C-alpha cells in the first residue's frame, strides 16, 4: 500500500481512533480544558458533544492514555438503546462486578461497595459513556442516581457523557432531564477544525507515522482537503488516505489540489453509485409486485390438472389390479389348487 511507497511506518490516516495520533486543535484544546476543570471537581457530569467524526472517541482515547491509573479508575461504555436496569448491569460489568443472578437492589449495593472500596484506597472513579444519544430517559435517570453515591460528604462517582448533537438538544429541551442538567458541571461542543489547522493536522499525523517529507504537499492541496472535508477529522482522514493511495499509484512526490479534487470527485461518484444500488435493492420488492399477475397464468393450472388426471388414472389401474387379486384369492381354494395340480387326461 501507500505506506510502503512513501516509506511510512504506520497508517497516518487510519479511521480507527488512536491516542498516538492525538492532535490538539483549538476545539479539542478547549474540550480538554473543560475536562480538566470538570474532573478537578470530582463530581457530577461532564458532557462533550460533536458531529459524527469530530474526534470524540479520539478524545477519550487520549484521556485514557494520560490519566494516572494510580489515582483514578476510569471505565468506558459504548451505550446502546437499553433500559435503565440493563445499563446498570453494563456499568457493573465494566467495574468488574459479576451480575449473575443479581436483582436491581443487589446490583446497586455491589456497585456502591465497589465505589467505596475504591475511595478507601485513595482512588476516584470515572464512568465514561460514549454514544450517549442512544441512552433512553430511564437509563439517563439511572446514571443520575448513580451519581448520588457519597461517602464522607464526597461523591464516589463522576460521569463523562459523549454524544452527537441531538444529545445536547435532548439535554436542553427535555423537562424530564432537569435534575440531570443541574448536575452538569462542564460541557463543550466539538467544532470542525479551521482551514488553517488542516495542514498542521495532516503533517502531525504523517510525522507520527515516520514521514520524512515524501510526499510533499502544495499549499492549495491543504485548501482542497479542507474544502472537501469541512474540517471534520474523520472525513479528512478518509480523503487523505485515498489521495496518498492515488499518489503512490501514480508515483507522485508532490500532492497538489488537482489530485485532491480528482480523488474527492471519485469518492463522491462511489458514494452515489452505492446509493443507487441501495435504492435499487429497496425498490426490488415493488418491481416484483408488478409481475404478480403472472402467478395467475393458466399454465400452472394445466400442469396441475394433468398431474391430477394421471393420479386418477393410476388409482383406477390400482383398483383394477386389486380387484383381480381379490378374485384370484377367492377362487384359489384347495380344490382348485388340486385341480390345477392333477394331470390332464390323455
């Protein structure tokens, strides 16, 4: 692949979040500042939201890589649309608590004891819940109740929620979440990177992957990368990876805006073809329905009638054979058998 062509030691634009490639854009720097403030409080909720691909999961990976495990126990959940009891079970499992055969009351007791044990050895506990927009209202309420656990006047659990923009809207608009809103001590929305940040972002990731200047990039190439990605990290990674692949195929040592535009157009074409194929698949049942009348064609009926006729003919023949057999049995008496055995007169 292009890594070998350009002498790279890793994939600089992989889509899987990796703390090694953490880049502190302006919005991510602000998010970390809010996180630092919130975690210093040691209680309540911290909320970070952002569009798909804005870097929320990478933010968590960076956080997990930088925390002091001797002072903080941090566990992460990727939420699904589960009810409150199921979320409690998921949280307990993340803490290493066996949930087999436990009712809700026992489960809460085990979680509280775990948090108290952590506090006794001088460790705080942080529960990170990703994809928080999928949480149901009962699940959010259970999280709020978990945040109530205290010992010696100190909160035992702090909760960090990450979600897409609709989660922020839900928090702001739902009357049922007023109590949770009052416990939020820090919140931030991740914005896309600015145009001036695209070049430093790309060069930072390339340097982490062993880049030594090959390929080089023209200034208008960075402008094109921003134009096609909107500054969203995941979209930028997608385009950059495809551009480097195209550059390696063409043997390019310099990446310019023309190549970026061409690759972006090709990717748009791929996306459009994929949508068309999806629409075709979705429309297939409707096209099948349009030929339903063919199922009433008389041909199947004729074939079925012929089969039935043949079956009837076989049944008649069978009855005839059975009748002959019965007649033979009835006439096959000892006397007739002796008559058949007696030699005929000469």
